C-alpha cells in the first residue's frame, strides 16, 4: 500500500463541502402555542387520532402535549410563492433521548432572542429561519428528511429583512408582483426534459423558494418559474 500525505488528507477533510444546502426562510414570524390531544380511533385497531386546540395556560393531561406552531410569512417578500413556512414542534426536553425542541428550536430561540424569547416572538418580528434536519433523522417515504425551525437572526424592520434576503438570494428583479398583468409568456407546451430538470433541481435543493430563485434567471428558457415548479411537483 502506497503512503499518502497525511497532512494533505486532513486539510482536504477539513475543507470538504457540506452535504445539501441550507433552506433559509425570511419573513414575519407568528407563533401559536397549541395542545395536541390523542384519542383512540373510532374503529377497533385503527390508529390514534390527533386533535389540536389553542393552549390557554391549562395543565395538560397524559394524553396531551404542548406544541408550538411556527409560521414565517415568506410570500410577503416573494409574491410568487403561494405557501408559507409552517412547522409545529412538540415541546419536549432532551433526556435520555435528544429532542428537536431542546437541541435545535429552543437553543436557537435563546441564541437569537435571549432567555425571554417568548416575549420577543409574541411581537411577530421579521426573522431568518433555517429548515434544519430533525434530530432523529426521520424522513418521508421518498427520503426527504423532515425539518424543524432553527432561528438564525431577527430584524428590526421589514426593510432589514428584505435586505438580508437579497444579500443571500439576490434581488427579485425578474419576479412578477402578485396581481400584475405583465406575467412572462408561457409557451403552450413545455418540454418534458425541462420539467424533469426542474424536478431534479427541486429534489437537490429541497426548497421551493431557492428553486424559484434559480429559475428566475431563466436557465431552461423563458418559462414562468411558478408554472415550472407546479408542473415539476405534479409529475413527482
């Protein structure tokens, strides 16, 4: 076996690229404390049924758990998007088993907002939130790892949030504002090859927002990014 450059190997390992790309969302945050209640299904042997209601400070029973639904209004800053970033996280502390709440969500809330984070998020601030892989690595049948919110920054105003977003993704000069009549022309038939390319892009980025950002540069032709994404999702 031939010898290798140990130092060079260590340098190469230290500088190796990260797998995947960060999915970071910018916008106004809302947080809703909720109570999740679990009950047996109506049919024998059926799965337990979950219902959700607002938490008003009540003490929870053994069949209930506290959750916080975090929502970031990303469509306010990107009218092309017709969805928001929504994640509900069970408030359960790490013990023998590490939890998403303690390891990711709460830790990032304290880092960004301080110990009185609850008072701060109640003000619906503008934030940057990464959709971070869950601790257990749970994934969908297609292999998509589920994400939970990891807070990265808070901004004093919408303008500051917009500026931070543009610094990461670039200005949205090619976007068509909601309600505009100047939408780009869409050919009657979009080649299947183009749709397949967009589908692959969606899968690799794991983010509709970032995909729309890249499609705005028209890498596959003069097609409406929103139409391409819709077609790619429909062919999944």
